C-alpha cells in the first residue's frame, strides 16, 4: 500500500526485535510505495548498501540505493536511482552480489506471457559499479 517506509530493527536472539529508527521515510503525499529492502556489505569498499523497490505513479518502478560506512548511518545517506523500468514489465525485489569483477543486480521482472497473462521472472543486470550502470 501507500505510505510505506523502511525501518531498522535489531535483535539479540533473532526472535525478539526492537525498533531502532526509520531509515527511509514514507514518500511525499503517500504517492510512492517502498518494498523489498535488501541490505548488503560490499566486500570491495566495506560500505553497507541498502537497496529497495520504489513504485511511483504511472506504473514506474525504481530500484533505489543508499550507502554508508555503518548501518546506523543509512538513515542520513542520500537516495540514488539504480535502475528505472516504466510500464510492464515492472521490476521489484532487488538483491546484489559481486562476482568475477562485476556487480550483479538480481530482481523480479514482471513480463507478459503467451495468452495475454503475465508472470514474474528472475532478471539479472551487471555493472562495474554497485550503484550505477545497470
């Protein structure tokens, strides 16, 4: 739904969690939806990267990112658009990895299929950088 946000919670035992902070506040006017956050420690620059799916009006889907030296500092980091897809297919549920000298953005892509239906499929994009060039 609308007015979604990304929060940081911590746990000492993996069962009981305590709210720490809002990392990505709700979008302006409730017109944006944030989904599927993914946190990743880049082995090359030792920065924490937070990726998430942002859905905007006009069936526009963005994969967003923030990075910081500490997880606690992601709330003050600047947003950056990694990838934008308009219309169908959409894109969601990002994850990131580094292999063979490339960064790999793995996500779900919504695509049309035979017979007029639609289906989700895994899509992969690669770049020399973790936040641009996909």
